[in-house]
């Protein structure tokens, strides 16, 4: 039965991928992209990778689809321009790359093989000892937030750097005329007249934000955490801006506050590591943060997960506001 479900999901993904090739309507392609990611998330659930599925659904089917709609709203191009170049070269490169990857799979262990090297390295230690050492029921959270705390800090810095890069390239101070500002806002404001969507969104946004908070603070006990929560929260703000106008979104959460939160999240994560050093432990060693090592782990993970969520949400919102053209301060 599981094999039948896997096959059906893979066939849906193949059909969706073929749609990318033959469909020229950009709105349909954005929707297909969301369907592809959502199907992949379901496949991950079937494979018992629930945390990965959650991330795929939040990022691939969620925020990526929303940002795709933002791009269409900004450009105003409903269809892809026909290409004047031959597609034979890219097609051959793609087929060759696919053949190499398929050939490489023959050297991999069988799917689900308990004797695979990945299952015999550090995974048994995480499974057997994380409960006593970390005290968090969700082993994925233990690995990402504690055992691999350095790696996760690097990922947060990458997200922070991406937002700063967008600001540096597109958010420079420059003198803008009133006409250019109205032109920059008109594309995004094009969705504000959808009455049904506006009413539906008013009902959904509070639930989305509440769910984001649940995901943020429930990541210790189930699938979720700062990455997923930050994306969910940012998606709610971006959808609000699309349907009610970015000028109203800026009143709800100003760009200055968003930038402060963007930096605060990274500093909070890094500051937890510094606190560990000052208390006589190692960098990102949460054991010394409380009288009991397990309580220290809980406190450290709670703080760094909050920093992750804050940085991810602020980065997504910053990128949206910058691309929308509403976050460019005028020179005096």
C-alpha cells in the first residue's frame, strides 16, 4: 500500500514538473509550483520525515507561492515571453545531469536499510541519549538546536545576509518623485480590490499568526520550530499587504521595527553562545544556563529558536517590502 501511495505521489510530481515546461501562463506556473511542493511535503510525511515535510509545506508551498504572486503583481506579466533561442542545449544538459544522478543512486544503500552508514554513525546516539542529555521529546529539535547549534547559527546568518544584500542592492537611499512612488505602489495595490479575498483574509490572518506562535513554541514537543514559524508569520503579513495595501501593512509593522527584529534575532542566537562562555561553558553550551543541565538546554533552545523565528520572519518581510518598492526612504 505504501509503495502505491509513493508511486502516485511521484507521478503527480512528474506531471506537475511537465506542466512547468509546456505552460506559459505565469500564474498557473506559480500555482503548479505550490502543488509540487505540497505533494513533496505529503511524500515526506509518508516517509516519516514530518519535520522536513513541515518545512517544505511552509517554505515551498507557502511563502514561495506568496512571493511568486508578489512578483506577478509587481511585473504585471501574465504570460511568459516566447524564447527565441534553441532549447536543445539546456535539454541535453538536463538529461545528462539526470542520467548521472540516477546512475549515482545505484551506489546508495537500499531505502530504509537499517544497516546504512547514515543509520550507524551518530543517529543511534541521538536516539538513545538525547532524551537524557537534552530532555526534548522532538529529537530533530535536539539535533538542530543543540547538537548542531553551530550549523543552525550559520543558516540564520545566511538568511540575515540575504536580507541585508537585498537592502544593499535595492534599498539604497535615492530621491524619488511622487510619480515614481505611485508607480511603484500601483502594481502591488492591484489585488486590493478583491472583496472576497479581503473578507476571507480578515478571518484567516489571526488564525495563521496564532498557528505560527504555536509552531514556534511547540517545536520542542512536535514538528515545528523557528524556521517554520517565521515563514508562517511572514506569509501572514505579506498576504495582508497584498490584499489591503503595503501602506496599511507599514502602519501595522514599520520597516524600522522589521530591521531591528532582523538584527535582534541573530544577536540573540549568538548572545546565547556568549552567555555560555561567560558562565564557564563552551560556546552554545546550554548546560550552564541554569542550575540543572536539562533546564539549561530547555532555556537555551527556547531562546535560540525565538531568535531563528524572528530573523526568518523579518528577513522575508524585509525582502518583500524592498522588492515592492515601498521601503525606499527619500533623501532629505
